[in-house]
C-alpha cells in the first residue's frame, strides 16, 4: 500500500490540560517512528511549540475573536485543503468538519459522558455533543476509543458506529526522563498526603473525597490531601464544601501542574483515592500504577479494565468504607507492596509503540475495507 498523508488536528496539545492532551502527546510522539506505514502531519494552534516533527502552524484569524473551537470550522478546513491529505484525524470528539468526501475521516472518542451522564457537564457541552456527535460519527470512516468500555458505550448509543470502532489504548510514560520537580506548598518527601489527580469537575466526585478525608483525619491527623488538576466546570459546590471543611488547612489545591511535578506527587503519595463517578479510561490510574502509587478507586466504568487486580475497588460511596480501605493499605506493608508490584506490572502491559502501530495499521485498513460501503 502507498504511504498515506495523514493530518492530525492537534489543537488539544495547545488548548487541553487533561487526559485528552496526555493521550495525544503520547500518541504523536510514538507516531514519529519512521518504520510506520504512513506519514503524519500535525496542525498546531501555537507556533512556539516545536516539539514534534511534521508540524504546520495554523494561525487563527476569524476564530481568535470567537471560541477557539471555531477554528475547526474556519481555519482548519482551509489548511487541510491546502495540504491535500488522504486522511484527517480529530483526536478530540468534535470533527473533522467541512472536509472533502474524498478524504478519510477518523474521530477519537474518549468518553460520551456529555450524552450518557449530562448532569456532570456544562449545558453548552451537552447540547453540542447531542447536536453534533451523531453526524460526526456517521461521517467517520473510523472511530477510535481509548478503552473497550468506551467502545461499548459508543456502539450502544450510536448503532451505526458498529463495525468501524476500534480501541487504541494509551501507553505509559518514560519515567527515566522525569526530573520529578518540586511542588510549591508541599514538602513531598517529608509530608504524608493522599493524592487525587484530575480536572476539578462533578464527574470526579471530589465533594465525596472531602468527606472521606475528614473520616481519615480522625485516625491519621498527620495526613494532608493534595488535589492536582485544572479547574473545570460546575465546581462551585466543591469549592464551597472545601472552604467550610474542618481540615481545610490541610488541603492543597495545586491547579494545573507540569508532568514532572505530577509524577513527583505520585512517587511520594501515601495513596491515590480515585472517587470518580465514571471514567472512559482514567489516565491518572495508569500514571499512578507506573509510579508505584497504591490506588483505591471506584468501580463503575473502565477502572477494572485498566487496573485489573492492581488496585483496591470499592463499589459504594460510603466514606467510612473508603477510610477503612485507605488505612488498610497504608498500615499493611505487605498489601501496600503487593499493590505497588501489581500496578507496575499492569502498567507495563500498555505500550505506546504497540498502540501507534495499531493505529497506523487501522489507517491502512480503511483502504482495505470501508464499513460505510458495506
């Protein structure tokens, strides 16, 4: 098969601060492997970022006066027309738009919670997903999901996605390249702390995490709670609860951190409590496992697919049960070491090189069999 020219709309590298950005960073790094079948071109929103080969800076003209996503309707289609690719990839749900029917279209879906769990999302996000996603997925030649759970959700919600939806897992980080930078406001090597990593938004169930921390503090008064992540949406109840929390002086909200700082937190944390209502994959789960950070997590979506037997699962949201689980992990050294060993083993089963190879082969498969022509 001839080498195909594949354009990846990489705005998520410049506008995103959570799991989608982490996923895309890992994928595009792996796609620079010269042994792959196809060539990849990234469309970027920021001309100062030159950390990948094969980039094209797409300057915002009209869209800079509007929402950043309006680039997908204006400047991006124009740039794609000039490049004249064989395939266009949208890594962030929305798109691609206004692309010739001669060009194959690939859309990544990381979860469909704006549709399946609208209570956790801003109204505009819910409306846009409900309005646009059906057409996007119908037009797509290939849909990529980050987990089997997300694939099942997509097919259940959009039956026409069956037969053209495939899973490409994320991979781990290269910890040998981490500087493990310090975090302001915390002596990570001396202070004991519980960790949570993720955007501050309702789906992460952080108000419940605060309740768990209050229970834990009754028996471990030396502990702190560190919540690392950018402020998201509909988070006013969480911040109000935190402002009145009996242990608020021992709660640190770091905001967005660079990767070297986040992995410092994982490395030295007593445990990560992951109280989420739903995860399409759960990038922090993989990051914590590879870092040797024990995990206690809810069990309601992709968590068991990702972690298998490497973590402690809790099916209910009972704060005393979560406190007991934390103390069991923290005080039982044998259990702690077992979870750490299992987590490192499980995280090593994910591999960005293999994922890039699978993605590259799926690009080829679109030319061997197009489900839309069946």
